[in-house]
């Protein structure tokens, strides 16, 4: 089927699995480098792919920088979580 216009619409779907997160990061980095101004119309994922999709979808500014920050910033959730995370509604 031939495209009617020159616009390319891309959705990003990411898998789960520990090592796949690292591979997918490399693919995303190359995609954003090769296509300046790239902005997917949708992002989705499961497991580590869902975390990556959430960062991509919510990034303010450069999504690759946001992924770098998310992957190098310590995160903790559990018994000593911040009060806003454990607050009852």
C-alpha cells in the first residue's frame, strides 16, 4: 500500500526481560540519533519495556537524556519509601 503523504508515523513497543532493556536502549538511542525530531505516536511495553515506555512518554525534553537519568539514579520502593508513595487515600 503506497503512502498518501510523506509523514511517517511510528509506534514503539518494548519487550520485557532484563538484558532486553539494555538492547532496546541502544536501539532507541540509534533511532533518535538517526531521525532528528523523532517522536513516536505511541509507546508501550511490558516489564522493563514498560518502565522505558513510561520514561519515553513522560520525558520533558530529550528522551534519551531522560532514560540516562532514570537508569543512573538510584530508586527505592519498599518499607522505607517516601511518605507520598505510601500515603493512604
